[in-house]
C-alpha cells in the first residue's frame, strides 16, 4: 500500500517536497487557493481546497494521511497560533503516525531589521 502524505500549506517549500515524493507517496495537498489546484495536480498531488480557519475543512483532514507535513503560516493576528492549535485538535481525532511542522521567519515579512518576538 502506498503511504499517504498530507501537505498543509503547499507553497514554495511544500511544492518542492511534493515534486520529490510524487510517485512514491500518494500526496494530498491542502491549499486555500482554488486557482492552485491545477498546478498541484500537475505536480502529482490530489489537491484539497480548504482553509485552516474553517471548521469544515479541519473536520475533513483527520485520518486522511499517514504523515502530515504542516507548512502553513500562522494567522496574521493574535499572540498564539490558533490555526495550528485547531489543526492539532482536529488531527488528534484520527492522528497520523507522523506530524512534521516547519516554519520560516519569512511569514513575518520585511520588518526592516526590527526585533521579532515569536514566542
């Protein structure tokens, strides 16, 4: 049986991972942009259009994959990452065997050298 990978946040990094694993894994890719579905399909993924801020989307994700790669940025407001907190709660209903979280300081944009406290 081909292992299943769910990439959440299939931007630049996610697309690179997808291209490396397509053909060896069944890759599902969550995107908030319906316009990206054709690009993801062409790269070898099954596109899932949805939004991590939407309870219906979160409810569809549990149990879809053996491995989850979470690359989506946090919401743009608030002191905590509620988006990831809600995702983890949803996945916990039928947890994947592996969950990998990766982030980048690029989610903060150009801060012109200002100190960023992401804790």
